[in-house]
C-alpha cells in the first residue's frame, strides 16, 4: 500500500516557486519547503495524512508546497514514524520533537500546525500535548479533513462511504487498529475529538460534505465552540476526503488552500506560553 500510494501521489507536480531542501529531525527524514516570497519569521509544521500507516515526503511534498505558497511561509514536512511498526504514541512523540526542532532552528518564528486526515488529528493532538506541558502554543492550527475519532462513531462514516472515493470503513478500522495497538480508541491524544480543548490556539477545520469524516469536523467544531476555542469550520459542498491534494486540477482545492492562507494571514504572531 505504501508503494502504491507513493506511485500515485508522487506524480502530482510540485508547484512553481517552491524550493525543497532535505534535512533531518533526529533520525527522521524531513524537508524544508520555501516559496521565494515567504515572509520571514513564518513557519508551518506540516503533518501528513495516511491513516498513521502510509504517507511520506514523496506523497505529500506537493500538497505541503501548496500550503507554503498559500501561507507565504516556510514549511517543514517530516516523515514521522508509522504503524504498525511504531504504534501510538510514536507519531505524537515525533511531532513534538519536530516542534522543538523548529523552535531551535527558527528561534522567534511564529509557528502554525497544519495537517490532513490522520495528520490533522495528529496536529490537534500536538497542540493539546504542548498546552498540557506548559510549552509555547502554536499561533494557529489548520486541519484538512481531520481524522479525530479513531472509534469511527460519526454518522457520516456510514452515510458517506458511497460518496468518498478516498476511504472505506474497513480501511479506516484497520489503520486505527494498527496505530492504537492496546490503547483505547477514545484515548484523547489518539482521538482528540475526546480531549479537553480549552485554551487551544485558533482552529480552522476544512471538510467535504461528501466525505466519511465529515462528522469528525462538525463534532470537533461543536466541542471546540462549547469550550471557548476560536474555531472556524468550512464544509465544502460535494468535496471528498483531502480534496486539497488535487490542487493542479481541481478549482475547489485551489480555493480551499486560498482560504487557508487568508485565515493564517490574520493569525501569524509569535507564540506565547500556555497558562
């Protein structure tokens, strides 16, 4: 599955105007992606999707580069460890280590977290773990079709299975089991829909009305609003899971990333410690 995913996603062209520089975070492969017009002092940590079992620099380089261009920011894309070889909380530990790496190598920069699918859930869990540790929070967290409930309890999981070409219940269930191992599916840092969200930085959620994880986004909106978080949820009509990846050919993908860039543009600021 990893090989097939790379073969397909790796054909998506890198947009013009983005330069990639290989690097490493500890023992993890990573890349800095920098648009020519990137504003100094803006950094996005991009956490890729793939159900915690798939995904790499190859599969997500083009999407991360389009996020960089939309946000006028430097992006760090990292290959966190994947299941089943490395189960929860390995991916979260790697994400937290990467935040420390960014802050050591880009001191004083404003840091935003962006992730798609499982990477969206991981980005949210990372923000929660930083808050709980009393560490500086990111200035914003943007979630593209986030997978926030590994128990798959949303009504749209069944209701939209026929309209979402990217997912199936059987596949999501297998991926969740591979990542969770003995952990419960409602463990907050694995399924952050069940976490305490109070005190988190501003959140942007983008979901498609045709995707299976639609209710992950809608339920996250309701929970975040109830707990006083500054949250925006955009439901894109007839869009499927992580339609953003089809930026070269899909106008809605271009528009959604444009919305993401505008939203981030109003929130760039140096991080302050959580209370």
